[in-house]
């Protein structure tokens, strides 16, 4: 396990924490063995475990890869702009496109997600 931790530390190139109440968000830039950079966004929540009588941290991670940076940034920009102005982005009410990057129609993807809860 120590070797795995060393690999994770060696791969981390940049980290920016954002403290928000009981949560902390970490924006970390890491690199693959091929030196491809990606981002992990981690939400960390401090929780008190009454059974063990101590605090622990619950963490949730999102991995964002280079090929998705622009789409992610655009969606975040549009979302924040909507919050600030109440204006919908251009094309918001157009017919939804099928799931990008997959030949399956949107309905098949939704059925696949729905089936995950049935296992």
C-alpha cells in the first residue's frame, strides 16, 4: 500500500483546496504514466462516527480527462451564468442529442443506468 501511495503522490502535480463549511473540495492535477494530465475533483465531508467515537472523512471523487475539459468547462460556465443571470444558454431548449461518444441511443443508455439499481 505504501508503494501505491507514493505513486499517487508522485503523480500529483497541482492541488487547490476550497473550504466550504463542513466540506472541502480538492481540485488536483495528476498525470498518467504517459504524462497525460487529468483532474480529480474530490468532495470531502467530515463526519463523526458515534460507534467508534471519532471523526472520519467521507470522500467522493470525479475524474475529468483531457478530452472532456472543454465540455466540462462550458457546462460549468453556462450553469454559473444561469445562476447569476437567470438566462438559459443558447440552444438549451433544442431537442436533446444522443449520448455523445456512444453509438447507443439515449434511451438505451438510460435503461442501462436504470438496470444498475436492480442488481
